[in-house]
């Protein structure tokens, strides 16, 4: 089970040693011996502000905190779309959603406009497995059509439900134990932790990690939590003192702003979640994240028991966030508030990633794939729009110099929603300002993120900010044009 520790002791000085080693041509076996294992945990709809070590005083996340203590957390990581399939297509290819025609949930199949990073790594010698969602194409009451994804082990479960044909691995597992998802919810009002899809995904990951193999592995743990409906196991919700919790932030300006955006698709309408209703909403959401955290602890323990922790890179992220009552909204859609577009992004690996770092570089999930290529010693894919984070992870690059702005889009993303057919949005965010253009609606948002981090004061029509608005409009349009094709190389600083 044990392999020689990945690059043990070679990173004491800088990442230059790593790059020098990787640059030399060498036999496949020798190269594979240097490749780190990769445990890639992708939750579903987890906001950036849901981790104790990153400033949430109400939630208990000791294992996510431990990943930060032994690694680097990017505090300003942004998804490239605020909806599932476009975001997942983007971070699995290192490209923005529009150029790879990965713009909407509900597509019949994956378009194969760009290679998936998991397939690239599998071709290079990685043994790849998955449990949970893939969601590169439609999964409404059917088993998702698999693309050429590189996974040898594929335990598919889009979301916990029994309204599927045979082949939904999680429900099949419940049935093998004499129960089912609906039966459990009728009996308890929720699914107990031992039967929960997050626990099941973790069990499958542990089985995979414990397999005997000689080469490197990658496992994608793609649980459905904390995606709605927010129905955590009771013991997790009971941990919270509801009365001591805050309400989801909502200002008087939010009511008017959401009225202004009524024709721009969102999965909910404005409602101010006050008092106990708002507090319970947050408690349920955070309880689901605490369940995820407990299972991350099980994964870390398994890696330590099997002697693989030192040569395993753990990545924790999410496809996008969730409004959970903030600004008077639930769920997701075409908005680009921090709670939707900003997500956790943590890398942890002893000896490789600098420890206990909060890095405030403007980064995107589009940066994960090029990072994995570099860490695996594979040639860069020049068609990727993302940038490798290796220099940031080893602190050989200045965080403030990494990128001037991040870019995110929403393009008619929900095939089954009539209003959504007219909904297109683009966000560009510099360190100080965020500009959102709701195309075809004659309106948008401009926020000063230093003076107004809660995004309550929309400066879109403010004459004093006209020049800033125009400058950001030009940058946003430039990014749209420069990323038209999947193989486009972005020229210039961004």
C-alpha cells in the first residue's frame, strides 16, 4: 500500500526543484512515482463563508479547519458559472463555459468540446474513481450519459432520491440494506447520517483509497450536500442554539433591487427571512456542512492509517454557492452575489503546499485543471483559460499579482425554465469592484467591494462611477471575445 513519499524533502527551498524535476523527460514509471495522489472533494452549493477557520463563528468544521492548518485556503475563489453543469464543465476542463458549449443544465449529453482533466490524468497513469454527481449532462429521472471521463470506478448518484431507474448506485445500496430514501424520510423525517448520501460517497472513497495499486490515483467525491432540500440528520441540527444565530443579511435596498431584476431568472422570489425562520434556515444549511466535515475527518483518518497522507493532495471546493436567505433569495440562478459566485478552495498536502495560509489572490475554479497538470508533471494545455496555482501554493508568487480580475457567466442555463431562456449575465470582479451585466435587460449592478462588501449599494446608475463602469464593461467584453473558442489562449494580463 505504501509508496515512497511524494517529493519528500524537496520543497524546503522553493517550487523550482519540483519544476526542474518535472521538466526532465523520464520513463513513465519514474514519472508516475512522483505524481501525487489526488482526493478531490466537491460539495454542491457550499458558500465561501461556511468554515470556522475562515471566520464563521457559528459552525463547527474541525476537519475543514485541519485542511487549512495543513494547507492553503484561497479566500477569494470564484466559480465560472452560478449553476451546476456550466461550473463543473469549466473546472473539469480548465476553460470557461461558453467556449466549450457547457452553458446549461439539461443538455442531452456532454459535447466533448475539450478534454476532461480526469481523462487526461487517467491516460497518464492515474487510477480514477468517482462517487456522487458528475452532472455534465441531464440527469432528470434518468442515469446520466457518461462522457469519456477516465473513471475506472464510477459510483453514480446525482442526488438522493428513489425516482430513478436501476443503476442509481446510492439507492441500490439502500435497497440492498432493506430500505430506501423515501422510506427513511417517512420514518424519521430525514435520512439518518449512517444512511446519508454524503456518508455513502465517503464509504466508496474509503474503499477506493484502500485498494492495492502501484501507481497514483485520483478520486472525485461529489456529494449532493449542502444542496436543497435542507433536511439534515436531526443530531446535526440539534447542535445549534437557534436563538443565538444571526438572520440572513437583508437590507431595505434588496426588495427594490430584486423587483428591478424580476425578469432575470432566479429559483426564488424575494422574501425577507426574519427572526426564527431565517435562523433555522441557516442552521439547517450549516448542519449539512457539519455532516460533510465529519466525513472529511474519516477520509483524513483513512489516508493516515494507510500511510498515504503525505503523498496525497486533498482539494476541497464546491461548484457554486447558495443564497440561503441572503438578499432575500433562496437557492441559485442568474445573480453574482458573493454567496453564489464565491466558494471554498483549499489545497492540502504535507511537504508540497504551504501550511496554514489564507491566500487572497483572485482565483477561479478554472485554475484547478492547469494546477493538476503541473503537479502531475504533464505538459501544460495551452487551450486552458485557467492559470496554474502551483506558485501560489508554494508561495513563490505574489498573491496580489496573480490576476487582475475574475470572470463568470450565466447563459440560458436551465433548459426547463421558460423565463430563463431570456437570461444571460456576465460578471467581472477586480479586487475592489464587481460589475454585473444582465444582457438584454438594460440593467446591471456595480458594487464597491471595499466599502460595501455586503453588496447592498448598487452603483450602476451613479454618475460618479460612470468611468469605472465603462472600464469594467470593456474588460468584460474583451474577456467574452477572447474566450470565444475552446482552444483560445488569453493574451495579456487578466
